[in-house]
């Protein structure tokens, strides 16, 4: 059989090289001559033809700032003073890198660095480069007409992702129809998924996605449970869910220390080994607690955002949000950057009545799917506890020298059914309730001295500010020396000490006032405007009696703030209202907002003081 000749001739090689040149990619554009000695990269070959045809592009690459050419070269070839391009990057150092690349190509470009004298005016540039913060102000002020936009290097690992600034820039630039928008980074951060979908992806025909050997960000399951307005509803649900999930290694985030105290106390009381970390905890204490999770000594860590900073959150099997954070970026930051190699698979939110506003806002922003589930029933929990008891009993190998357990168990089986039930109920009470509570108390009393000292130090840090133990010791020594000095000087300055001091006049404040914030389940996209809200309130007779303090419109919902005094009447009235199209109006109380306290006039504050003193005299005489 004759072997096929696969040898490439010299002419074939030249044709292959010419097909992979910038002259082919850019055509007759003058920029092709400047790049005649350069060889396009694999990403150049994929992306440049798309951008030259004004397609939107999403490019995933691990080295976004080593692959700038694939975005900047087509922008440089197509842009001019009348059809500008904007390049948005996370930091000034990366903006400098892009600016230097364009300068080498001889492109008129403007670097937004806050120094107007550093380069040409933005009106005279073909390409404008900068960070979201700087470009947002520039674009709002100059009202520049832009044809193309490139967003480069925004990844999940950034300390802060400026989603609000990016949104503001794109909303302003989109007022004039953009010819193309491109995105390049390692992966799209979860907080910007909706942003990229709206402004870049749009539809499959106008957008091309390029992924060269890049692993997509691993997705976890986001679950939530709606709970009633009961003080123990959340901690009880937390314990039940941990039992139903077979007690995985769990991290529990609380917004407030008081929530952490309650959750930790009930977990330990129900026999789920837990530990709370609140405030500025020393790293050694945090690492020691994580080691206890890894060793199986603890099932859960109850933390706040501050105390969890140095924890490897991806190594926990499950994360609970005891309360919903008011900032969606905090929610995303809490579960880190999970991959297929890490253990994290579920993120659970416990949504009480006070979390509704923040949780609905969170769902609108992050745009990944939240799955609502129901709490396990009592029968399901009982079955799980029986299985766990059976497993523990089968693994039990210990023998008591003082008591013959086997004989007692045999005699127990011979009792009447009602007597067996009584004894079993008593034993279960001791096993599932009394014993866990006793063990919890024992663990608290036997904590190592070093751990108690760490907690004292963290409380001191919280009250006085962060500082090392040596700084605290030096401060104590200085205070002692100062006290001894004051004792020596007390006799000399006794006359000064006994001088009468004029009483300091205390400024009086009016009692704090509050507004109630109502969530309305319709926004700009459904045609809701401030005028329409005003018409609804006027029709309901609320505009004159309870004037709205603020109206905040979002794309899919709105907030309206009213004085707290009319809360019930306003809710009852609006819940019965319909929109003009006949759809039922969704109104939910989201939060209460404290207004700034204003100083009382002097005569009013004096009358208030006199009234308080009269009340005290009446109480004393009574």
C-alpha cells in the first residue's frame, strides 16, 4: 500500500504563514503594515476577525493582560476621533499597560489618570482608557459619543468588583447605539453575570464566545427556606437542616454577634458540636478552630464576616446564611471561589420576615438560580435520628465493668409494651436532650486558658481598636506610671482639683423618627415611574395623609419610604390595589430606616427637661 505524502512544501508553508498574518486579519488598514513583523497569537486569530466585523465577544483566558493585542488591535484599527472606543480595566497599572501598547502602535489615546496635563484631551483621542471609577465621572461630565467598548480583566479574585460603576458607564454609553462590546477575563464573576448577559451577550447571533483551555467557574447549589417571624424559628430550622443533611462540615455566617450567640447556644444544646468566632479573633485561634472541624471535633463554626476572613471557606461542605447580607457582593464573597476540587456544594439561606427586602434585592442582582425548599417534617427528622442512633449503637464497642448492659437490655425487651415505651422515652430524653446540654456546659467550662485569653483579647480589640498584645501591655504600664504621677501631684494641686467647674450644657435631641420602606414588585422594565406611583397613592388617598419620603426605582422593582406612623394603614390600603393593567400589586414591608435626629430649640428642650423632672418627682412621691 502506497504511503500518503504529508510533507509540507516551502510554498505551502509560506501560504500558511501569510494566512496567519495581521495583513489578512486587518485587510487594507494602515495598522497592518506596522504589525508586519509580528505573528498573531491563537487568541488574535479567534477574536480579531469577530471584532473587525463589529461582533460582541466574550473571551475567557487565564492571562488577559498578556493577550491585550486581540482586543486593542481591532479597536485601534476601527476607532477614530468621531468613532471612539473606551477600554475599561480594574486598576491604573493595567490602564498604563494598555496605554503603552497603543502608544507603540501610534494610536491617539487618552489615559484617564486624574492628571489632565499628562496627555491629550479625551475629545481628541480615538481610544480612552481608565478604571470604572475614573471613566464613570469622565463620561458623565463630557457626554462622549462612543462606538465601541472593551472591558478587560475583571475576575472573581478582585478584592472589590465595581459593579455599580460599570453599570452606570454602560447605561450612559448605551444611550447611543454601540457597534460592539467585548469582554475578556479568566471567567465572568457571578456578581457580573447579569451585567455581561445584558450588555455583551445579548443574543447568540450578535455575540461570539471564545474559551481557550479555560475552566469555567464551578457552580454551587443556592437554596433558601422561608421562615416565620419567631425568635427561635431560625436556630431551630438550622439544627433540623443540619440533621437532615447528616451533619456536614458547616460554616454559619451571622450579620450580628447576638445572632451568633443564639445560634451557637442552641446548636450545642441540641448536641451539634459548635464554636462561635466573633470579631477580631487571632489567626491562631481561627486556625485551631478549623483544625477541630477537620478532625471531627466540631460540626459547625458560627462566624461573622470579620472573624471568617482567614478561613478557607471552600473547604467546608456547606455554608449557611443565618441572615441575608444587605450587600450582594458580601453574599458572593462569603462562599469564595469553589472549584470541582473543593468540598463546598451547597449554600443555604434562612430567610425570615426581616430578610425579605435584602433577599429579593440579592436575587435581582446576582441572577443565578435560587431554589426554594421546604423544611423537613417531624416524621423525617425522627427517622434520621433513629438511623443515627442505630449507627452509633452499632459502632459502640465499650463495656461497663460496673453494669451488665447486655443483661439490662435483655430484661428491657421482656417488659410490657407500655413499660418499654416509658423507659425508651426516658432514655431518649437523656440521650438527645439532657446529655447534649450537659456536654455543652462541660465544654464551655473546660475551655483552655489560651482560648479564653484570645477571646478576652478580641473583646478588648473590639472596644479599643486593633493592636498587638505588646502594645496593650505597654499601654497598661504607661497608665500605671501616669496614675502614680497623679498620686504624687494630687497634694500639690488640691486647690485646682477643688475648683468649681461650670456644668457643661448638654444638647437636647428630639426622639428619633423612622420611615418604613415598602417593596413593590414592579419596576422600570414594567413601565413603573414616579408619576405612576404618585397616581396610585393619590387614588388610594395616601398622598395627602402620608406623603412618601423617597421613591427608589430599579429595573424590576421599586422601594417607597413612608413615615412609620401610618405603616398599617398604608400596607392595608396598597395590598388591595391593582395596577392599571389589572395585575395585583405586590407590596411587602422591607425595612425600617432611622431618620437623623435634629436638635430641639432651646425653649422646647427646657420644657422637655422640666417635664422629665416633674415625672421623676411624681414617681418618687408615689
